[in-house]
């Protein structure tokens, strides 16, 4: 008598094949160590988190002061690249953005003759200009740039710098917004360079003197 059940016969189980894209297991991102650069640092002055917090605070001050104004942010290339990118993203307000190229051709860590490498494109006449730079050192660069900008007749002109080394100031330049007041030391990272290196570091560190003294001797 047949029960309809095939005794002893292997019953093949249907395995469900999942449709859709193959599962890709992502490699766990390694935390960045920056070993190559840390060896060249005498000290780390500001870590990523501290910089982020301070740049946010600056953006709050700027938002408050420029509410309802016709803001044009003018940034000096190349050192401001990181600072500017973070600052303008935190600025929750309408603004225009333009760049000026300035190079200080000095040897090693000494600032030399300031040369303009890119001119402004926007018309800033009658507008509220906020000039953004990486660091205010002797003040020669900003003295030159501010006098050039004033000739374009903006309604107002203020200066915002990430770092300031007041101890080395020789010109009468005052920054309206300062991220950090730092001691007289040569710093790199977060956009700041030595011989075009170290700009990509997420932190700001003091470069070991032996690194730049080597270049100065050459
Ligand atoms: P200043 O004209 O002497 O005020 O120098 C301004 C420029 O020199 C900055 O925009 C930087 O490009 C450069 N500079 C001054 N101090 C440092 C530093 O400690 N690290 C890197 N660049 C610096
Ligand atoms: Mg600069």
C-alpha cells in the first residue's frame, strides 16, 4: 500500500537563494596614525577635535555679527584650505566666496617678499568682506592684502585668522576673529605647510627645529 511517502528516499531540502546584490564585507577603517609626520613634530598643539570645536565657535560669532549683511568671504590661498572649508560649512547663512593667491617667497620658515598669484573675481564694492587667513605672523601679508582690498571700497572689512603669533608682529594689523593665540614657534598641519609639506595633517603641530634648520643651512 502506498502511503504517498517515499520511505528511505532522501528528501532534498530546497535552499533559498537570496536575490539582490552580493554582500560586501567592508574592511574596518584603520584609525589614522600619521606616524610619518608625528616623527617630525616637537609637539602637537591642537588635535582635530579641539580645532573643530574652536572653528565652530568662530562660526557662531561670525553668524551673529554678519546677520542680514552682504557677506563676501575672501580667502587667501593655499594655507586656508582646511580652515576655510570647515568654517564656511559651519556658517549657516548666505555668503559669497572668493579667493586671492598670495605667496611669501622666503627661505625656510622666514617670510619674504609677498607676491600676488591670484586676483579676486567678485566685485566687493559696497559689500561686507571677511578676509580669512591661516596665520597672522609678522602681519606683512595681511597689511598688504587689507590695503589692496580697501581700495576696492567694500562696505566693511574684517579679518579672521585661525592662528596668531602676536610675539612676532611688526605691522599694525589686528584680527577681528582669532582661532588660537600661539607662542612663537613654527607650526604645520591643517593647511599650514613647511616647504609645501604637512598641509594634509588633521592636527596642528610644532615642527622640530632640526627639520627646518636643515633647509636654512642649504
Ligand atoms: P606674515 O606676513 O609674517 O604675517 O606671515 C603670514 C604667512 O606666513 C602665513 O600666511 C603663512 O603662510 C606663513 N607663516 C607664518 N608663520 C607660519 C608658521 O608657523 N607655519 C606655517 N606658515 C607660517
Ligand atoms: Mg598663508
